[in-house]
């Protein structure tokens, strides 16, 4: 019995042995099991930039560009003969993730340029996740343009090939941002579900579902194949995007603290 594939994009954040109080880490063992299972099911692994919907491809993507991806995920993709896409935050390349809400002792490193270059030389795509991992739709037009244009140029200058895919931090986007993404020269935007009400724009949407620590094999496969769990997967994705936006929670709490 085979089920139709409803989703071909997966997003990972950290693939690591290091435990954290969050769900966006997948262990190296889980990741390897998942990739071997996808290969066993007959999928191949493509970068976003040359994804061909007529082929049986899965898009493996890594948001934020953590060093653990080079250490643990890249060897597994080498093993299954797959390529992937990493979204780098250009002001944080080679630095700790101080943009996130973790205390300093829990911060982890982003890949440096030589690690990103080695993945790029293997054939991986390095896309842009902006300069500073801020919620772009809350920023003014000029600052958004700088995030989009200078992060693209920075990666292109370092790696010597065109950057065509953008991934909005916290999956926060709207039709105005899409216009700016297009004006900055991107042709693809990696987003999360749900997909209802997608506006028209000149580029392509690359929808993805997140893979998390608690994803057992049936939950993992539910991210790809049409089934009754699909709406739950999408709800979970939305909740995690909101919870992951720790800086926003922080900002909401600030006025309360000062007024009390
Ligand atoms: Zn991110």
C-alpha cells in the first residue's frame, strides 16, 4: 500500500548529542535512521535550488546553520548520497547563537565560513536566513532591505555562487516582505505550513515541516504522507514557531516589568 506524498520539505535545526530544554534538536542516531528510511522508501535528496517536482525528491533543510550540522548531519547525508540546504545567519557565522533566548551557558556555535564552504564544495546549497535572525515583518523597509541584500551578498562573496533562496526567521512573512525578497534577487522562499492564503509572487514557495526530538518513526513519516495526522503536524509546527520566537516574548514582558 502506498500513500500520496503531501509534503517534500523537512526542516531541522540542531542534530546533536547535546541535550537541551527544547524540541528542535534531533539526535544523530534519529537523523541517520530517518535518512536511511527515506532512502529505503526510494526518495533522493535535493537542494532547493535544483529541486525537480517530477522526481521523487525530498528537501532536507537546516535553519540557522549550526556547527553540529557539519559534524553530525553532513556525514549521514554523504552516506545516503544526499545534498541539503543550510540557511545561514550572516552576522552570526562562526559565532554563538546569542540572538536566541538561551542563557550564555546553553548557547551553541554556528558554522564558520570554512565549514559552510566545505558543505558548499560538496554541493550543498547555502541560502540566507537574514543577517541577525530578527522578525523582519516588524522592521522598517530600509532595515529589511539591508537584511535581505547584505546577507545575500555576504554569502555570495564568501562562496562565489549566487544565493537564490531566502528563509524568513520565525517563519514570519507577509506579502510586503515577499515583494522585498523578490526585489533583493531571491527566486525561492522556504516557509512552514499552513499554506492557505498564499499570496501570488514571482518566485516559488518551498513549504516545509519541522522534525523534532519526540518524532517517532510514524510521526516522522506523517510529515510526508497524506494521512489523518497531517493537521496535527501543522498545528505543532505553528506552536513551535511561536514558542521559538523567544525575543518577542521577552519584548512583550518588558513593559510589564517597568510599569510594575
Ligand atoms: Zn531560524
